[in-house]
C-alpha cells in the first residue's frame, strides 16, 4: 500500500507542507510559553527576594524592639546597655556598632536575629544634650538617649529614642509598704501627707491593703503641708511649687497613691486628696491614683466591680490600675548592695557573689582598722534623756559610757556621741549594732536633738520613745532648714520598729523595718517610713513626706538607688541598610 503526502498548490503555484506549518506553529507557541514561564519565574524569584528582604527587614525591627526594652531594663539595674561586651565609649558621644568589641545578643524566640543597645546618660556624658549651654546639669539627670542596632542575615536597622526617667524608689514616698500580712498592710487610722506606695503581695484575695476608717475625718492622704506643725515645717525646705489650674506658685508634694494588691478602704469622712480651692497656695488634688483591686467601705458606692469612692480627688480619677509592674520591689537587707546614683552592684571576691546590703554595710562601709571585731557594736545601745553620756566610735573601737571623749572624733570617723546634759546626739557615717537600739525620754525630758549625717543598721529591734529632732551644729536652738540636707538620721532595723509606744513624739528621719513598724500614739513623723507591715493603732499618727529626703539620705541606707519609670519623648530610625 502506497502512502502519499498530501500536497497542495497555493495561488502562486508553490507547494507547501501542512505538517511543516503545524510544527512551526507549535514551536511558536512553545517559545511564547517559555517566554511567559520565564517571565513568571523571574517575577516569582524577584517576589521571593522581596519577601525575604521584607522578612529580614521586619525581623530586624523585632530585634530593635527587644534591644530597646532590654536596654531600659538594664539601665534600672545600673548597666549602660545590652551586648556591649568589652566596648567602652572612647570619647563623649561615641557609639558602638556591630564592628566594635561587642557581643551581640540573640533574640531568644528567633535565634537568627541579634542585637546590641547602648544608653547614653545625659547626666554624665560630658555633653550639652538639651542645648542650654550647660553640661551634665540637674535638668539632664535621668534623661537618656537609647540607641539600638539589630541585624538579620545581611540586613541591619538602627533606632534612636530619647526617654525621660522619673525616680520611683521607695524613699520618694511618705509610706512604702511591702507584702503586708493576710489581713492587710496598713492597719489603723493614719493621716498621710505625701505619696503612698503599697505592694500588698500577702493580702488575701478580696482583702483590704489600707483601711482609712475614721468617722471624724482625720484619716486622709493629702498632697500638701496643710496642718503640719510649724516647728517641724521650719526645719525642712519649702515645698516645690508649680503652676496648677491657672494658679502660679502652687506648693505641692507631687503625691501619688499606688496599691498593687488589696482594696483601699474609705469610710466616714476619710479622703484621698481634696477638692481644688483656687488661691490658697497649695495643691489639694493628688497627682495620680493607681489602685488595681478597687475600693471598699461606707464611703464607697458599690457598682458590681471595683467600686466608686465618694471622696477621692485625683488628677487621673480613681479607675487607673497600678502602673509600675514589677519595677519596684520591697528592699531586703539580703538583697544585692546597690550604689547610690548609679545603682551598680559590687562583687565580693570572698564569697564569689554580689555583696548583699548588710554585708557591704558591715564589711566595707565600716572599715576595720584595728581588728576584725572593730566596726560592729555588740549589744544594745540605750540612749535616754538625762541618763548617761554615751560614745561609740566604730572607726577607732573606742566606747565610753557615762563620760565624753577627751578629744573630738575625727571628721571621717563613724561614730555616735550622746551628751546627756544637753540631750544632743551627734552622728557621722555608718553604725552597725548587733543588738537593739533604744531611744527614750525620761520624766519631762522627751526630746533628743541630733546633728550630723548617720545611718544605723540594727540587727534587732529599734524603739523610739522620745522626740528625735534635727538641729544645726549640735545647737538645739538652731533648727531652721536643719533637715535633711545637713542633718539626717537613717535607721534600718532587721526586725521591728516601735515608735511612740509610751508618749506622743515627733521624729525626723528615714526609717526602715524589715518586718513591721508600730506607732501607738499620735506621733508626728517628718520623713519616710518603709516597712513590710504597719500597725498604726487608733490615735491617728501624722506622716509628712519631705521631698528632699530621697536625694539626701545618709550613705548606706537600703534602697537608695534610682528606680526609673520611663516616658518616651522621641523615637526615630536614623537609617536603614538595604
């Protein structure tokens, strides 16, 4: 059988092959398809490249956020940055980079991302950061520029933020309370002028942290010195002033109420803040109120939730929750020593750990020039008016009971010197007592006047049953502006502190008890109380915060380091490495 190829003749008389035409058409469409597929492939590759680039770019931003957040945390720990390794600024304003002697930190959830951060402290960087012609002046304190660098693969991003820190350490309050007990943190009636900060970790769910219950209306928390005894107010600096609600030079304590756990009880006429009155020269309303669990008592309207208090006057209302998270812990004597101003820790080569506060106080601040027993007083110290002279010099080890030293102590000695004839107590430096500290009045003599700057660490209880008032240069007649810049006593008790158990007293200083502080009478306190638990009794003690105290504590006081709450002022990304 013969096979023929079908041929045809075009109009010009030329033959062509239909099979050849089909092949050409197939090749044409294949070429078009290849071009289209190639274009699609290139497009997909480019898109994948863009996606990878975007993912790395986005991941770098996650690294920047981590760097920024951790840098803020490290500043509160006294550090200057994250992942800096051995890098130190070679000159004012110098910044690190991934090419310096740094040790980048990997983002835990995404190990392919690493970052570093550096906090430039305006207060000590040798620069005029705010452009007012002054370098490292007061207005630059607690101001920082936070720099962060992050990289993912070959991509890098950088951020720069300016933040303003506000110190919220325990001494910037009239009362700072720790965990308390199951039944509460502050029990009894109390009149407080200044900030109150309560942690309340041990308060049972639904329990009350602070019960300000007093039908006469004398239980209160105020933001001014209205009602402060004139004799006490004359000894302290005037309150700072500011413009408020259209009124110039308004005196204020900048007071806040913060309660992390536990209800706040308000009954009768008790109040937090008071309504604004134009023209009286002081601020009535609280600067802020931050209460997480809510309010209870007869002066609170139940609303099925946190309650609506009738007598709370605060610039931010009464519904704001506690705002400081875990930033401010209750300080313990077993915590790490923290250096004032910087908050830096100190390493103890002997123990191979950080010095605790009590170790550093007893072993470092108290130099032992003679033998290992010098520096620490073993036994109780009982100072009582018209009792005995008493002298203890921790630097030299000299102790006198019933007599005064023949020569004055050295200017740099750690000592206390009580003159029973004048009831004047002179203090200097640091004193450790392995026992109890007792200060008491006798008969009609119920005042001890003190001068100097001293911190007492009492490994036991502290009892103050006499007025303890500041004076200048050991002269009880010279009291103007005597506290706390030039004269201040700080007492730290590892157990309890009892104030005014037998008589109404007035005391001035910084007072810490690791367990509890008890006041039994109508005591006046000019300064700050810090304790885990407060028993205020029924006689309504008055506590007046002194804003200058936190900046003038005697060296060695626990919790004397900045704890900063930051507010972001600016944020920008200077450049992106594409």
